[in-house]
C-alpha cells in the first residue's frame, strides 16, 4: 500500500468506483473460471459450517473485521458513509429547511456536465436553476450565504486538480497551481470570521500542501490552526488522517500508526482506511503502544493487530481483555477465534466424511492453512479456559458470552455433558437478544449431539428447538426483505443470513447424516430440503446454472435418490399418514410445500430413465403439467438451450451433435416413450430385433457423458461426474460414465444380425463403450485434444482394445471398416501399433 497516495484523499467517489470495479473484475473472472470448470460458485461469506454468529457483538460498526479466510476484510464499505456526514454538517450549518439529502445530491451525485453547468451558471450568479434542481433546498440557501458560496466555488474549481488521475496515464500534478491555491486558502482562512468555513479553508490549505510534498507547512497548519481549534467532526477526521500520513512521510511511522489508531476509533467513516494505513506502516507494536495515553487506546492497538492475525491465536484477545476488559473488541476478537475454529476444525470434521459430495464448504481451499494447524485440541482447551475466566470475573460487557462460547467449544469437541453444564450456567435474565439466540442455538446443537438414534422420542425432543430456529429464519427473511425494499445497508447485513445458514447446516450436516447412518435416504433428503435456503419450485430439477442456491441439496436430490425414494417423497406430499402429523414431521416435510409436483415428477421420471424402467418413466413424465425451456440445459452461461436426437449415431464423440434453438430435439418424455416402444418392438418383431436393439444401445450411449443427450439422465455436465472427483460412485455410473449397458446392447444387436456391415458397426460401437472404462478415460478429452501424440497409459490401452482386434480380423473387408479407419484416430493408432508389433516379430527385423 502506498501511504503517499492512501492518506491524501478520504474514501472519495472515484476511489469507491475503482474499488467496486476491481471487485466486479474479480467476480467476473471467478465466474468465468467457475463456468469453465462446470462447478458451483460458493458465497465468499459462507465457506464452511458456522453456528457461532459473528455479529454477536460489534454490529455494523466493526463488521469489516469479522473473520473470513477468503479476503482481507469482511466488508469493503466504511460503517458510516462519509458523504452523509459532510452533507449533514452542511445542512445543519445552513440551518432553515435544508435537507442533507439535497446537499449530498449536489455535492456528490451530479454528473460532470451538470456539475460544470451549475458552477458556471447558478453558482456564478449568472443563471437560474435547471428544472431537475429547482426543488433542491441546498442551492438557494448556499447562494444566500456569500461566504459559504465563495468557499464552495473555490472547492469545486480546484477539484479537478486534486481528484483521481488515470493510473495508466502519466499526468504529473500541477504543483504550482496547487501551491497557489494553498496560499489562497490560507489567506481566506485568516480573514473569514465564520468558524465553520475557517477550519474548512485551513483543511484545504493543509491537504494542498500535503499533496505537493510540503509536509512541514502542512504540519504547521494542523498544529497551529486545527489541532486545538473548535472544528467540526468531519474536518477533524479529515485533517487527522492527513496528519498521520505526514508523520509517516517525515520519518516517524510509529507516531503515524498511533494516529491512524485514533482515526480508527473516533471516525467510523474512515475506519477501514485507517486500519489499512495502520497495517501498511508495519511498526512494532511496542513502539505504537508507547504513544498511547490510556488503556482504551492501547486496547485499540492490540485489537487492530488481532484483526490482522489470520492464524489461531489468543494473544491479542488476552491483551485487550487484560488492558480494557470492557472494550467491545473482547467479544469481537473472541468471535473471530471461534469462527477460525469453525473453518479449520469444525467444517472438515462435519463435511469431510459425508457420503455425498459437499461443495458448500471450503471449495477453494481458503481454510487450508487453518486445517493444517498443529495442536488444535490444545488451542481449543486454551480458548475454553479463557471463556471460563471472563464468565467468572464478570469484567467484560457480556460475561455470559464466556459460558455460551465454552458450551459451544465443548459441543464442537464432542464433550456433550460438559457443554450442557456450561450452557445451564447462563442466566437468561438480562441477556441481550443476540446472546439469547446464540444460547438457544448452542442448546439445539447439544440436544442433537446427545441423540443416538432419531426415533420418535428424539424427534419429539428436537421439535421445540427446531421450531424456534424456523421462526428465526422466517424473521430474518422478513427483515432482509424490508432492508432491500428500503435500500438500507445494501450489500451489508442483507447478505448475511446467519440463521438461514445455521438452519441449513443443522439439517444438512447434522440431521441428514444421522438418517443416512440408519439407511433412511428419504428422510435424509427431506432434511436436506428443509435446510435449503431460498427454495424455488424448479430448483431441484433444474440444470447446474442454479446450483448457487444450494449445491449440496440439489446435488443430493439429483444424483443420490432412486425412484423408490421419490415415490415416498411424492406420497409425503400427497397424503398425511398416521404418525406423520407430529410437530417434528410437519417441520421435516415442510420443504415439500414449496416444491411442485412437476418438479418431483421430473426427478422421478429421470430416476426411472436411469433404471431403464421406461414404461414407468412414460407414465410419470406424462403427468407433468407445465414444460418450459429450462427443461433443457444451456450450452454455456446465457447461451442457447441444448437439444438433441439421442438416436443419431456418431463415430466420434466430439463435437457433440446438438440441436440448438426453440424447436427440435427429444424431451425426456419423448425419449422414454421411444425407448419403451423399441423394447416392445424387439419382442413383437424378431426379424428387426437387431436394428431395434442397436437403436436402444445408441440411445443409451448418447445419455452418457460422451453422448449428445446426457441431460436425459443427468442435470449437469460437470467434472463432478468423474469418479475420482467423488466420494461415492453414482448409482447410474454404469450408463453415465462407463457405458456398460450400452456395450451389452451393441453386442446383443451384433449377435442378432447376420449382416457383416451391421456387425462391424456394432463391434466398433462396443469398442467405444469399452474405452470409456480405461484408466485415464476421464481425462480423454484433455489428453487427446491438447496433448495428442504424447504416449500415455490410456493410449496404450486403446491400442489393446479387444473389439478393435475383432474389427480388424473379422470385418476388414466391409465398407464400414474403411469409414472407421478414416474417422477414428484411436482405431488408426491401434492399426499402426499392430503393424509395428508385427514387423518386430519378423525374423531379422
């Protein structure tokens, strides 16, 4: 970070625009990478399991410093808007009925042409106001105050010289012009009587000397005219920031860091900027502490160092507590340490051994350094002892948080009895709402962990706590909706759905695995669905562009449920059976209320297609009432919908033979009906059974990941299909990845025919099926698209394909053989290797 630049101007509009642009660029690049990888994009604020809410203390004022492994700051927005502060001070100064919003609009929100016209016209006493500003209360009041008008015009005139310059163009500052205006500002400051304007003129002089490197003159103005003067809050913060930068420039980084720590505490509209400059100073802590005049100031320095500590450490937490136990930083730093443990210890503990793929956790490895930490158990014990101490000493603002946290750590390490003992020590009387909610959440976790078997008694015990959690999720949704509607806190607390995420993790990471351990896949699916945030009717049966809703649930429902499970789920939705109307059952099945029958029939029909039960697939898919373009996947983000004819024979898998556009192609229903008719035709017409069987084999092959109709049995063209990228094989892998059943049907078709041409074609297609099971087949496209010609085990296995041997020996005189040689490079490699091997076996060769 360049301090020369960082301290010159507070968070001005251009700097925020640049920041947002960089964030947008990063997000855009990330999105492109995700699309290319065919995987879901996780929320950078939700990268693991978390039940300990980071806003339990501190709120918006220190939200930027909540823990996150994915970026240096949790929030890029200052907790207070600088423009609002300045606008409010001007509105108060001008008195009358001047609105702060009108001040803000004129000062910060006019485009450049409008701003220039206003300066040259109305503010220069030449013209009236444009129609868009006639009702603005700031401008008439400004023109009535001549001294204020002159100051405002001065600032607007010099603004281009001190504003943001394009970093890609070499445009040196006009030092002479800036110094000239600095002298003018000093002159006006000494003559104007209005204290509000006087300190603002002095500020302009200080910053202009600052920008031109005249540090001693800038310091002199601050020390003599501003430091001890009766100045406004806004100017005090601006000038202190400049002064801190001047200390760094003149060779005293320790004092600079100390002044930035004061700016951090006293001026929230400049808090993030102050923190970044403090960190950039890189000064030993002891040197900064030497300037501190009170324990509170020392605690701020310790806290800022704690915010810059990404590893496990109670060092600064303890220093803050020992120095100023009632500091809000005690609770903020404690929450950070617990959140680190959730990222490095709890998340892998709950997700690494789940039987299904889980990408809602640490997808990008943001927590790898925390996961690799040594002596984690010892650290948890150390943190627990600290929590016990602050609870007993009752020196901090919320000593109850000590035992709540202690109970959570006990739960985290599986010490349930100790956890209940700790949580029962927390007195509800006088407990803040957030503390009370955290206590209830920890209590729910302890009850869940106590359960050895999810029987009716256990469900009855869980129901009240789950009902409470559901209410918190509902209220959170309402509150967030109101914030969005009012455009309040946009991009801040609105995105932090803490109870929504905690509820998701309770249902998906705790309850669902318990059901799976007793082989109740249907209730595991219900539990996942219940925990799914922002559920839409078609989400479960959509393609991967909507995986961001909740990858874990969607992946589980789309890939791990059989037709028997979906039949049960549909039964739950249709009927209320005896014993399924308990409070717990109502909670568990409530997710089905927001899921349409069309969605469930789509999933059930797809399961039947995977199971080759085409008759039932036809019956179920025919019950779908509404079809939409989303029934077909996108070729790429915002691209055309993919459609195809699954019964088209392709000798080469790439490029895939898709139909793009609004018409054409097979739906799942049409495919199921065709496959069923082919099954029946084989029985009714033995003379053509070979052709019908070949058509069925082709249809089956094309529903694999190598074919053009993979979306008949899958919902995402993704690397997650690849067996080595999954913890458990998909139950329909034999069709999706291995093409085993297609191979069997091609061989059966060959057996039913006497036509050499047809038999040769069947043999070649069987060879294609078999090669998909060779080691390295998962990387086939990469190996042979970009590294063709490099020998590897996969190519060697291709050359030994037994069906290629049969094709060469038995069908070399057919026309199809010549077509295969021309079209298939693998077959040519096989023939070349066979020829080379034969030459080596000849005598004398």
